[in-house]
């Protein structure tokens, strides 16, 4: 009987919370994750400029040592990165 009473109290509390949010809405700036004022985004239909080309690191091959079967040597194409070693 006690859990039924607690459930009713919780239900009334949640209903009051949701109703208060619709009666007293927060400002629009509090709702969005991104700031709306002062952003320099282009309009939705405007074309965007191209970014600089970038080539990521690419695994080209693997050498397996026949003497040590768990010794691998990876052959990498470095692309536009400063990968060393």
C-alpha cells in the first residue's frame, strides 16, 4: 500500500514538473546546445568553399618474418602527416 502512495506522489510531482515547463518556458538560448547569437555560419542554401586536400596514413602492407611468425613489420604510406618511425 505504501508503494502505491509513493508512486502516486511521484506521478503528481512529474506531471507538475512537465506542466510548469510548458507554462513557464525557458528562453530559447537555454534550450539549444549551440549558442545562437553572434555565430558566423552561412545561410543553409549557400555553397561552402572547399577545404585543403588531406591524405591520411594508409596501411600498404605487412611483412611477416618466417623465423618469428609473430613479428610483423607494417608498411605505411605516410600521407600528409609527419609520422615517424
